[in-house]
């Protein structure tokens, strides 16, 4: 938030700060940051995608995450994994379930099959 980042506007810095602040755990209210209100939903969408990337990468370790597809519309994202693969990844499944609850709290839906 308070770093000197040449080439980035003050608004860019606030958006990056919001992404870093919210990429794990609880999502904080964007109105507490100095981000223009018309950008709140876009920043929230970027935050949710980043959070999902963190979840998928965290449990990768030496295992390769299987190919999956993602379909998005309005405020819903559906992830489709290879049949039976997700059930073999109990930690990832638990993290996706927790992330699903976080998404619901901010008015978005995350589904996975």
C-alpha cells in the first residue's frame, strides 16, 4: 500500500494491495481501501481467481494437477476435473469446500465436479 512503485498509479498500488491482502483466509471489505467503487467487483473477481490459483498450486507439490476445465458466467465458476480425480485428493477437496464458502459470503458461486 505504501511502497514506492514507479510506473504504477496510486490506484494500481491499492488494487495490488487488495489482491495480496485477500489472496488467503478471510476476504476484507474493499471499501476500506482506497479503490474506486466502480472497480470493486472487478478487483473482487481478480481476488477470487487468485485465491483459486493459490489453492490449486498449494496442493500440487510433486503431483501434477490434472487437466480441468473452467466455465464462468455471471457470478458463478464451475470447475470440471477428470472423473474420480478430485476424490483422490482429500486435502484439495477440503480446501475447495472451504473456498466455496468464502465465495458464497461475497455473493459468488464456486462449483466443482
